[in-house]
C-alpha cells in the first residue's frame, strides 16, 4: 500500500512542527519546500535522523524544487510573513497574497488532485485566494483557524475551572481574527453548561482572551507568532482527512448559503474525511451568536475584497 505523501510549503516554525510531528508518527512521507532551499533540506535531514531514534520509516525530503512534491495527497501552505507586535492579521494581506499565489501556481502542476490546507494569515482570505487561483474543487481547499481558536478557548476555560481538557466541550466559529465567535451557548464542562460553572464576567474574560490569544503570543515572542498549537491544529486536520475519521472541526471553507453566508471562506463546523470537506454542519447557535457571526462575515468579506482591489485575483 502506497504511503500518503504530504507537502509542507514553508519551512519556518509552523511548517517544521507539522513536518516533524507527522514524520515521527510514521504514517506519511513528507516533502518540505522553502524558498531557502538549504534550510528546508537541512531541516528534512535533521527530522530524518530523528526518525531513526523512534523507528519511524517516514521518508522526509526538502529543498526549493517543487518537483520534489510530485504526487502529494495533501499540501499545506504556511509560507508568508508572520505578525509582529501591534499588527493585525489583515495587515499581512498584500505581501502574503503574492507569496501564496505563487506557491499555489508552483505546487498544483505536480499534485493536481491534492487537498490544500492553508495556514498563512489572514487564513480566510488566503484560502479564498488559493481557491480562486487554483480552480480546485471547493471541498479540497480548507483553511486552518477554528481548530486553533477552539484550542485557545478550551485552554482559557481550563484555567478557570481547573479540570481535564477531555471534560470541556467548546467551539469557536467565524473568521480567524478579532471578530471570531466563541460559541458560549453550546460550551459545557463535565456536561454542565458553561454558565452553570462560571459567571458572565468570567466567561467574557475567557472570550476576550481567546480573541486576543494569538496577539498575546506575538507580543511575548517579539519576533515571531505562535507555532506549536497552529502546527498541531494542522496535524489534527490532516489525520481526520487521511484516516477518514470524519471529525467535525471548525475550519475555513467556501460558504454557499450555509448559516446565511455566501461567496466567502469562513470558519464553520466541517466534517473532514477522505474527500476533504464532506459536509458543513448546521448547529443550533443562539441569535446573539448569529449576530456576532454577521459582524465577522463583514470583516472577512472586506478582507476578500482587498484581493480584488490589489488585482491579485
């Protein structure tokens, strides 16, 4: 049986976490591509030797030649500049759009049937760009955002209630930005509704921290943004796809009327399986949360429009 092949474009912090984690788990071969080819080659060599310690037979190659990626089942785009203190994700649009467009045009000829997972910020808009440039099936372009935001939401809940992550059920929808919407109405701790466990003031503190979770890390690191949690978020998505788990995860996908949203990439609950996006799942959120989603929709739609204004698509 042929081993799954995954290409990660961008050998920086996030790309390295993804490549390293998958290689050590041993279920796929990895191609690591970067404009700095020697860095990608060096990291792939380092990971390959690490595999020898744990007995993983994943093959890891790296460089700047996209021919190395031929026959990939999934390609992950992490290439682009990261936020610096004081920056919003939207401030990255012009620079990262040019990078993501070039990456898409380079990787597709070698893996035309692959599923694309987009990590580069702003995630929703870069996912829309990949879809437009590639003309891929809408089910094969997926943005990573909600899985990470949900992990942060769960972390801040855990800090308040002091219980296992496995006892917390929570979800964040919307654009991967300041207008994201933690779904408090469906959040539970050990089967109890979050509002039975925490006060409204405590819940609002958690919501605010979730929305600012990425910026907090950027301000602490100074020269880079988060990478361990984003990297593992992508690994979770990849494993749901290649093992056909059909997990329902919050991802950025093309909306065609779901939740009253149309024509943009936006974070919604998605069933991920071997065919990529297999279903956008409708869940019963509150009217207040629907109103918050509308604000997030407008923010994402304006970000998408910038691509057209910049004549990138």
